[in-house]
C-alpha cells in the first residue's frame, strides 16, 4: 500500500511539475509573441518609411530629368543664338581690316587679330557647351570604369 501511495505521490508531483512547466512555456510563448508583434509593427513602419522614401526618390528623379531636359534645351538654344552674332563680329572685324588695308606690324592689325581670336575662342566654348548638352542624347550610358 505504501508503494502505491509513493507512486501516486510521485505521479502527483510529476503532474504538478508538468503543469508548472506548461504554464512557464505558455508565458514564454506569450512574451515571445508580444515581442514578435512589436517587431512586426516596427518592420511595417520601416517598410512604409522605405516605400515613402522610394516614392520621394522617384519624384525627385522625374523632376531632375525634366530639369535636365530644360537645361539641355536652353544650352542648345543659347549656343545657337550666340553663334550668329559672334560670326558677325568676326566677319565685320575682318572686313574692316581688309577695307582699311591694315598691314602686318600695324597695332590695329594685332587688335583685329585679338578680336578674331577671342571670338573664335568664344565660338569654341559655345560649341563645347552644345556638345556637352548633347551627351545624354548621343552618348553612351554611364558604366563603372577601372581607375
């Protein structure tokens, strides 16, 4: 009889221990579930923040592309509009030099040459601006290059 009582007492202690372990496990699951819910909310907020940031970047990229197109158009128009008056300066300076028979060694000849050379440098700059404005249309796409 004592043997049976010992067995029942042992079983009761084991059952009580199992109940305590089950309660501990359930509490651990509740705590972990709560932690995961907080982390999920944080991740949702971060995902929303990233989505907004990506939308902002897309809008800024679109705006920059529009601005670049406007600037390219401006440079193209300005360079073309500036070339004609520049050609006129060069042509009429050379005509003046021919009309008044300015000879080599005359100070006026060097002034005419400075004017023509300056105008040609300005024309070169304008041509370079024009070429630069066309890079995105005619150039290759940028790609990584070994330095």
